[in-house]
């Protein structure tokens, strides 16, 4: 299997980050030892949001704020690289560098690439570029719900969601500003290349299950359900 995983920057913020990151790293190492190819994209988490907020108050323009966010994602990527044995030693800053990493049987790890989108979009682009069989998007949301789970206790985790339905859910929730999922840029890339995408939670056990094809989170499908 060729797989791209996006991991949330939130794991670098938590108490016990050291153990969490080591656990994840060993899951990734084992997955590659089992004969799979893997590429990883790391988010910025709380530190990027806080510094972007500070920069905004100081008068930085949006593109500069994006660059600050990218810098933090790359720091997180460096931290992860330092504890994965088979990782490519440098943070990937261009999609084609991931080809080089795979050609020498190493795991490419990227943060952000360029202003104007999120690391979810980077992960979708990497999955597209590498012709991945699977894109695992691990998010704090844990999957796609039929309505905002923070607002509605009866919200239901959907096992599958069509891309058209997902677009409607995202549009509705971004207006409310509460329910964080994939952004529109990522959705566009997933749709144009019909990337097999699974939205899961951030727990190590869940990411491991997702890698090995167990039923977790929400699968995005391209036909009507
Ligand atoms: P993230 O994608 O990490 O946002 O990028 P996030 O919401 O913190 O994600 P999680 O929770 O860790 O998964 C942080 C910021 O970096 C900039 C954007 O400003 C984004 O909000 N960024 C990131 C870019 O401009 N381009 C990129 O390619 C990636």
C-alpha cells in the first residue's frame, strides 16, 4: 500500500507529547517494515495558531501569517523526523522531494508548502502526486458527523460520506465557525483525483487501525450514497 497520513499538530502541544510522538513513530516504522510506502504531513497545532494571532495583532499581512504557520509546521515535522528511524532527513518542501525519499526507501515528512491553504491541502496534494492508494486525514473531529457534534449531542458519525454531501456539511459548518474538518482547497484536490480518503481521529490506536484497513472514522466516496 502507498499511504499518505496527515497528523494534527495538536499532538505536539499535549502533555505527554514525547510518549505520543514516540508511539506514533513506531507505528509508522512498523508499517513501512511491513512492506508499505508512507508519507507524512504534520500540522501546526496550537503554537501556529497563537503565533499567527500575535502576528495579526502586530500588523503582519495574511501571507506573512501563513509563512509563520508554515515555519511552525516545519518545526513539528523536524521533531517527528528526529524520532522516525527510516525518515528522509530533511523536511519536504517540494512535492517532488517525496519521490526522491521513496526512491531511497525513506519516509518523507512535510509540513506546509506555500501560503493560502492548510496542511490538509498539502497532504491531499502529496497523495495526488504520489498516486497514493489511501489518504488518512487524522483530525481532532475524529470523522465526519451528520451535524456539528459540539453543538448537537445526537450528531452521528458517518461511516461513509459522498464528496457532495461533505461539501454541504463543510459549507454549513464553516459559516457557524465551529466544526473543523477539511478545507475547500483539500476537497477540490481529493475530488479532482478521486483520492481514497479516510477521516479519522488523532489517537495512535485509531491511526494504526486506519493504516491496516480496519473500520474507523469516515470514508469519503465519490458515488452518491
Ligand atoms: P495547519 O494546517 O497546521 O493548521 O497550518 P491547523 O489548523 O493548526 O492544523 P492542525 O490542527 O495542526 O491539524 C497552520 C497554518 O500554517 C499556514 C496556514 O496559515 C495555517 O493556518 N499554512 C500551512 C500555509 O499557509 N500553507 C501550508 O501549506 C500549510
